[in-house]
C-alpha cells in the first residue's frame, strides 16, 4: 500500500496545465522552461500539502482532492506557448501528463471500490508513465517538472 501512496503522490505532482484566451505569444525555450518549472513547483507545493493517506479510504479522499488541482496545473502548462521548435515535443509531454491526471481518477475509483489489487496495477502503470514524462521533461530543459523524487 505504501508504494501506491507514493506513486499517487508522484502522479499528482506530475500533472501540471490552462488557457487564458489572450493572443498567442511565443516564448523562447528558456522563458518557456522557466515558466513551466514555476507552474510545476506551484502545483507540486499545493499537492504536497494534501494529507498523506494511510489506507484505501484515505487514498480515495486524497485523489478526489488532488484531481482538480492536477487538472488546473495541466491547464496552466497548456496555457504557455512554447517556441515552435519545441511545440511537438511539448505536446507529447503534455499528453503524457494528461494520462497521469486521468490515472488519478482511476486510482480514486479503485480505492473507493476497495480494490487494492487494481490500485497496485494502476500504480505500476502510472510509475512507468511518470518515468517517461520525467525523461521527456528533462529533455525539454525542465528541472521542477522532471524531478522523479517529488
């Protein structure tokens, strides 16, 4: 169970993104990385303040609280316009993070159902996805968004 809780925390912290409706302004690679890392750090802080679950019921509660925070973080990241040369890689990274956010809901559902086996399966798959998201983030020059030891 401890591994599931740690994984959920990692998945929750990974899920950072949002659009503002303002005209598109392309950032330089350095500006984009700086702003993306700031978003990740902000949402990581918010998620880290959630109480650590001690059982499946607590995991379900944590996931229910974390999911909207992670979605908001992902939206904030999506609101940043990377330079054209990074756009395809950024989109792939954001898609990977969207999978992590979706996994939070699946973990919540499994925990609510008391299905520890399913929680473990989801946690294992999310760990693999998170490792790839971290690798992609590091390749984009991100620090706070690629830390796998959150």
